[in-house]
C-alpha cells in the first residue's frame, strides 16, 4: 500500500489495516518456516507497511503533521519575557586556553 493511501485512511481504517497486515505477516512467516513459500520480498513489504501505518498513527496521536509547535513556558508571563530577553542579550564567551595549561 502506498504512503498516500495510508495517510488518507481514517483512524479506524488504519487500525484495521494494521491488524490485517500483521496477520498476513504472521501467516507468511509461518509458511516460510514450513518451507511452503519463499516470500522474502513480501515479508519485507509487509514489515515496511506495518511500520508506515504505526508511524502515521503515532504522528496523528502527537499532532506532528500539519500542527504548529509552540514554545510553552512554565514560568509566569512576566518572568518568561525577562528570561527571553536575558537569553538573547547574553552571548557565550569563548575562553582561549594557553599553551601552559
């Protein structure tokens, strides 16, 4: 399944597709271990598909795709502004080590 198709699925469909792919992977692994099938390519494709489905589900859970990340401060409003100004004003000083150290 293509990534665009996976992204277009709803959450319920995504969960159902993950279960279906996992079941197919289980059956194929069983067949390979019994010597009935030589489906190494299909094994790789199924593992990749399951990983993509899980990744997209997690992105949706976290709101990663299309969501803006905002810096949230635990400081009170007035102190957060002061801390930001201090951080911008401070410049890291570079200390040079001498040859004798």
